[in-house]
């Protein structure tokens, strides 16, 4: 017997709490039993966090602006309260993931009924990478939380009635940028939104309304990032929010570039200035020089970067796999139990592939959905890609997947011919990326 709409409505909170509670329990169990040393970016993040507790922001005893201070500040607060180590970081990040899932549920209500919004919540709550990255000392969980809260606020559409909300959104956006400086280009979406929908948002005072709200948002953002920028100027000699942008741009735009970080990159750096500011500028110049002289190769590299962005969840798996010195990541990946590889990757493949078509079929409130995806992909296209960078995009593709379920056989009728071409092209691209990755793994 099917459950009535009234009964389902009565049980909404129970189902919501049950989904969040079970997913949190799984993460807590992993926090106790899943062990992994600090590795890769985790080492730098923890070192920076400890330096903050010593009254500075440094690596190797020297002031740095290596990365934005958002995640190290988060870690330093946990270390200050609970002491060093990963356990409490994992617990706090598991709580953050609960918040991310809850706000994702609220976002889903903009597109679906309660029933299907709970389905969206269920998929994200038990999605392998959502669970795995809550246990990694990486910025994914913290950034994912702030980006989801920002999306929730932007979709509420109550800016004209509540002026302070856009200021709060700007503040939250600013901290998200300090966590991931690559998020900064997406800030342009908010003024563009005010301008594009100006007739609906500000029917009586269009030009002044667009300017006013844009400035309030930017003021909130600048209020958060300005102190960090000024600190960098005083300590390192640059207003830049992070001094890895130059080398990251060069890493994706040089004769040896592959689209991602490659094994011998650090052995062949053309510039190794101790001055971070000058080094950052020079690497940008080298990358721009190569791109301008080799536009076709730069375009091909950009496509490769997008391929790496949407490649498998191998980085989520490899973070927790011990390896011998000298082993390549592919060699380590081959040694992983195939059942684990399938358990983590098959849901990802399904969500990205199916979600592509559901996203193309969205009719309402799609400005920020499309905008954030496109800005993130464009940023990766310009700089360098890692597979774990797609973590922040997964909720969008879950929305798309649930949209396919909701519309079922009518889904293709909701998609224009032009979008069908885009969908076919991107679907074939995804299949080619995943087949190529599998082939390279087994050979």
C-alpha cells in the first residue's frame, strides 16, 4: 500500500533526522577505525595551523601566503580546543557534512517536492565521497559547507525584501574564498544575477537597485578578505590571497604540462625565488607566454584538465591507502580491492552521467546552478585540475539525477535540440575519460 501525501508529510522530520543520523554514525565509526597519516596538502594545512597557534602564519619558519588562511584557521581552532591529531578534525568535519546535507535538502526544495528532496538528501548523505572526504584533513568538507549555505541563501530570492541577507552572503562568500581562492571568480555571478533579473528584482529602481545590492555584496566579501590581503602585503609583499596561483597556472600551461600535477614537475621548476610575490608573478608570465604562443595546445590542455576534473574518485581512495616509496599513484590504485573501487566509483559515474541530462532539463532557478558549475569548470580549464576538485560539483549533479527520476520518460522532451547536442557531446566525453582511465590503470 502506497504512503499517502499526508502521512509522508507527517513523517518528513523523522525521515530527515534518520538519514542525517545514520550518515553521521557511519562517519563517526570511520573516525575511530579508518587510519591515514597526514599526507599531501594535509601536511601543509596542519603545519600552517600549528604555526597560527604560535602567533604566525609560516612554512619552514618563513611568513607565507602559500594558501588562503580559511582552512588552516579552522584546523588551528580545533587543535587549540582539542589538541593536535586527526580524530577531532574528522568529528567536526562530519558535523559540517551534516550541515551541508541539511542545506542541500533545503536547496532541493526549490526544485522538488518533499519526497524527492529527501531522495536528494539520501543520495548526498550516503554518497561515497561525501563520507570519505569528511575523514580527510583537506578543505573539501569546510568549503563544501560554505558553498552550500551560499547557494541556499542565493536561491531564497528574498534580497529585495531583506537587504542584510546579501551582506551576510557576501561575508560567507568571503570566507569561502579564503578556504578556496579559486572560488573568487564566481563572485561575478551575484552582480550578474542582479543585472540580468533587474526588471523582476528592482522594477521601480532598476539601475540603482543593481548597483546598491552589488556593492553591499562586494562590501561583505571585501570585509572578510581585505585583512588577509593586507597581511600578505605586509608579510610577503603581495595583495594576492594566495601565492600558488602563478605556479598552478604555469603547471597547466607549459611544454611539459599534462593538465594535472605531474611527477617530475617539482624537479624541473624554471624559477625558485624565495620571494613568493615575485615567484608568483614570474610563473604567471611564463604561463601566459606559453598560452599566447601556443593557443591550440593551451586549448587541448584545457580539455585535458576538464577530463581530469571529471575523472574517477581515485584520489578519495588513494588518500587512505599506504604506499611504498617510489610507487606511482596508478600502481597503488591497481593494488586496491576492486570491490572498493567499484563501491566508490559506480555511484559517482551514475550521478555525473545521469545528472548531466537532468541539469540540462532544469527550467527554473537555474542561474546559480549553471553559473557555479561553469565558473568552476572555467577556473579549472585555466589553471590545473585534480580529480578531487569535482567534489564541490557533486551536489549539482545529484539535483540533475533526481530531476531525471522526477520527470522520467518526459525528460528528453524538456531539453532543447541545442542542449541535447551538448548533453551528447559531454556524455561521450565522460565515457571516453573513464574508459581511458580504466585502460591506463590495467595496462
